C-alpha cells in the first residue's frame, strides 16, 4: 500500500499542506507579467521551463484576502490537467498524511470556499491547513465564469 504524502509550504503567514502528487516542482518566482484587466487572485503570467506560460496566483487572494501574494517561490501544481503557479514564502518538508484522529475541523475565514480546506493538523508545534486545490480552483473558475457572463436583457 502506498502511503499518501503531503508537502508543506508557507504562504500568507500560514502553513499549508497539499498532496505531493499534485506538486510538479518549486521554482524561483522570477518575473511575473501583469495582465491588463485581470482580476485577483491572478497576479500575472510567468515563463515556465523556457517555453511555457504559467498563470501565477496569490494564495492570500485565493483564500479570500485582499493583499497580493508574497514570497520568492512558486509552487507549480497541476489542477484539472493544467499547470499553474502559487506564490509561496517557503517550502517545507514532505510528511505522511496524518491519521483521521489527528485531523481536526477547520473553522476559518468566511471567505474561504467551502471544502477548500480539508482540515488542520498539528506537527512539531506548527499547525497546517490541508488544502484541496481542485476545490479551491473550481470555486475560482465558477466566480470567474459568473463575472464574464453577459447580463440578461430583454429582446426587442
């Protein structure tokens, strides 16, 4: 049996963990090009592996905050078959998925999408929030879809 593993990272002054299999790599932020008219949490685009464009997101804004991302690293993850970058402050260790009795319910910020935080656990005096990236980004996609729709009008 293969044990599920999590990779820990710090962003927005909090510690998070995501499944290791969703993470492609951690890279230096480099240059992020802003996109005119883009809305948060999209910070812009970065060149990835010399020939690919990588959308870069602010973790703080993904979780409902107002401030843009901070940090010198991008956590390159795969969500829905697409690669994207999340700005982080530092990368942590790889750890085993905690047993159910070590995971407690997250009673967090009201702006965090339902189901995006699977729970929290304590390890070595540090609290980690376990994120469901698919849920986090599907909520974002729904919000973006809602903002891009034409208002319904009357026919003449």
